[in-house]
């Protein structure tokens, strides 16, 4: 096993093909090298080296070293400069361009922050080589060294018959060059190279999905990174990863062939009972639907007949996620309760679920389409995976895409799907800009309904007071104690279909409880963003990716 890995690393270092290098003619006669961060992959830097062209060139060699504990001003080249090796490659080239100057382009990964990098590059002509060129760069980004060296690689497996899906989550390590081996349960059995059965997915190229047809049994899978950074000893702990698992039927069902006649009679009787039961359930649900909805309507009518202004109902919609998201949703629900005369309807809140569970689907349908109901959508990572917008698909995704489902379903999960579908169908028919309030968390860019309009958009925690004011203008009275002019406020000239540009109102100083609730919301949002950044594959604990 160790010999196999060493051979792969050597092949990568000295016999890599030109598919990782782009060669173009250049109009510049001076030799220069650029080293700039990529916008797509965390810690990736793009290299572009321009020099004189030579058709006799057979390969390009580059060595990247790093020197820590140097400031940006101290990052200067000297003959005595020598630090630990970070990356190395020697790429084969096919120089078939007829030009005087050329530029070679490639990329290097796992470049960490606050470090001085020394690049030595040269060209080979068979057994001869050109004089090396040296360049020095200082990297400034948001990724520390431990950001990469401490990365974990959780794995999710799923069996569907003999079809096996293995999903690798590599945290912040892009799968730019790799090989994948599958080991059987037999002692001494040679590994099988299954790299061609695997595909890199995700915008940041940090996930690998392998699709295999193998017999049931115990297996071990080995991932071997082959990128240039594997030559640096600092990354030894993350170069190779292994995962052991059992491939077995999910829910084996025993089948008996005895007493087949009795079995058919039993099945027929069972089918009749089930049909009768379903009919009774549908009748009961319809009755319960009317009862639940009428109870809600009568409560609102009673409040409308009460002294004072009645404020419309609020339904909070979001997907079940990690405890940090649930804490944020609870904090938001507490704030929203200040701008409605009814309870905030959150179907994941046990009290609310017990009220609507008897006719949940019909209740959600009427709630979303009712002109008196405001729908507040909290967009989180789980919601993005469960209800991915079509526009998020990229050419590297499989033709049929992938589906995320909960490991432990909840009865209210389908209500979120229903609410989003109804929102897409009916948002344009409701009162302009007073129906749909779309929320994202600052630092987590999620938009699962990009085509729904009109809407109001907010970022938490900074826009919390703006959200409360828009839901109930009287909550923040003007100096004259008069509410804002509704006709002007909801005109088409207002910045509605984007983040609110109006300065957030100040929290009333005489309301310490509100200040405390805002502080809880801010802490929950900050903890969520930090948790997602530190655990990019956390959703595998809650979701299956099929």
C-alpha cells in the first residue's frame, strides 16, 4: 500500500501531463510571473508565468517554498532564502505554438495567510534545463495554516440494492488531482482503482461522489490526493484518507412462499381495510381542516372587533437544520411576536404543530394564500440543499442532479416544500410588498427562491429592526407619533427587491427586553456563521445526499 502511494506521488511530481497547464502566446518580451488568489476555490492561487518561447522545451518545473514569521515588508528575495517545501510539480509540455513569447498558466492550492512564498521556476529541454527564475510573494487571505492541516473528511455511504454511493466531504481541500481505490473484505486482495467512477462536485470542488455496483460486503475505500501540495511534509496528515464501511441492504424484507392462497386472501382483506381506513382519515382530515382554520379565523375576527389596530398573522418558514439554526429561528420567532396580534406560526414549534397537525397541508395552503398572512422565509444551508434552485446547477453536475433528504423525517418537513411551491405560484397575486419577507444570514449566501417577486429582503442580524418596522410601522412611531405614509412607503420607487437601504431605526431606550432579544439574535447569527465555516460538512449528520 505504501509503495503504491509513493509511486503515485512520484508519477505526479515528475510525469504529470500538460492537461493541468494552459499555454498561450504572449505579446510581452519581458519575463514575469503573477500569483493571484482564485475567486472560486478557497486557498487556490493562479500562476501565470510569461517567458521566451522554445519549441525544444519538454517540461515545466516549479517549486513553491514558504517562510513563516516574516512581515510583508520583510518578504524580499535573497540567495540565502530557503524555507520548507509547500508544493512541487514537473509538467510535461507540448510546445506546438509558433510565437516568440509564451505564458504558462496553472494553479496551486492550500495557500495560507500571512506567509512569504518563494517560487522557483524553470524549463527542461530533455536532460538540460534553463536557468531558474525566482519570485517572492506575500499571501494575505482569510485561511490559516490550520484551516487546511486540521481539515476532516467525513464520508456518507448509501446502499440501494447492489448500487453503492459514497460521498466524500473534504472540508477545505479541493479534489483537483486524486485517485480512489476500493479494497474488498478478502485478506490480501488487490485494490481496485475506481477513480473513473467518481466525480468532483460542488462549486469549491471539495466533494467527491463515487457511484459503484459491487456485491454486498465489508469494504475499505482509500482517497489519495495527487496535487502538487502533497510533496510538502506539512500536509502529510491529509494526503491520504481511508474509510471502512459495510455495504448491505437498507431494509431486507423476508419473503415466504408457503400458503400462497392464504397470503392472497390476507392481502385482499388488508387492502380493503386500508382503503376503508384511508377514506375515513380523509373525511376526518377535511373536518379537522375546517375546524382548525375556522378556529384561527374566529380568533382573528375577535381581535379585529377588539379595540385597537389588529396586525396580520405571521408564518415563519425555514428548514430543520443544526441546533445553531434552530436557536436563531427561536430568537427570530420571539422578535416577530412583537409585531403580530397572533402567535407566530412556526410549524417546528411543538405548540404550533399540535394545533395544525390535524390538517397541516390544508392549513399551510390557506395560510400562504390568505391576504392577511405575512410569510417570513429564513434561508439556511439545509434549505438550500433541500430546495436547490434550478439556476444553481452547473455543467459538472450529473444530468439528473442529486437529492438531499432528511435522515430522520419530521411531519412538518413537507409543509416547507408546500409553502415554497405556493409562494412561487401566488406571490405576484398578493398585496404588493406586504406578503413575502425574505431573510438571509450575513455571511451565508443562500437564495432558494431567486425568481419570486415582489419581496422584501433582509440580512440578519443587522436588519432585524428594519424587518420589525416593515412588518409593523407603528412599532417605531415617528417624532409626531404618526405612522409612516403607507402610500409612499410601498410605492415602486422604494428599494424593495433588494437589501433595505433605509437606515435601521434605533431601538427604544426604554425597552430593555427588546434590546436583550436583539442581543440573543445577534449571538445566534454569529455562532451559526462560525459553526458553518468551521464545519463545512456538518449537514451530513442530518441529510442523505442521493
